[in-house]
C-alpha cells in the first residue's frame, strides 16, 4: 500500500530571468519539456485541437530499463499562468504555476498533488519496478527540480 509520504504533494520552485510569456512558450513545447525531465521521454497529443482543456496526451516514461505509458488529460489552461493535467493511471495531478515578478522575471512552481489517492496500479507497480512508492515520490520531486532547472536554462539562455 502507498504510504501518506508517497502520496504527499511534491513541489519544486524556481525564479527565471525571463518574462512569463517566454517561459510559458517553452513550458508548453512538450517536446522540449521532455528533454529536461529525467523520467518523461515523450508526450504525444491523442486528440486534435492542440493544448486545451480535455486534450489527452500519451506520456512515455522511463526509469532505468523500465518504460511505461500514462494517459494525461488537460484539466486547466490559463495561458501564461497555469497548466494542469490529471494522470488517471497514477491518481496524480501535475500543476505548473507561473507568476510574473516584475519586468523579465518569473516564478515557476511545479506541484504534484494526489487529489484522492494513488491508483492501485501505482501502488502495485512502484514497489516492483520503481524502487518503492516513497522512493519513487522522492525521485519524482528531485526530477521536478531538474526539469525546472532545464526550463530556467532554456529561458535564460
């Protein structure tokens, strides 16, 4: 069973020396986003219409030799400010929040709450293939910080 620690809200935050519109453009380029993430290999839209509420994405993820798919459903899009998708296969929600701090500065907060509980699939797969539920949650949180560092480097570069 997943422990409360595994289902805790994960969080990473950074400040970027770039305007929120530029950061948003990079963040929503999912091909580039996957290149910064230690776990996400690819995100592929499964419906027509681009980034919008209700859009489905196939996520291809990896940890060492283990590769698995996820389906994510976009729950909220507020351009330049907030992007949220639900991942039913895990029970997690992925939240990106952008806040303009002044001319050319943006705070980005990346969160992973679990609104109800981790899915049965997550609670079964994590111990078998991902090093354990708590360990995987810790790894995900470190990966979120790595992803933000890649976003910051791209935005400031």
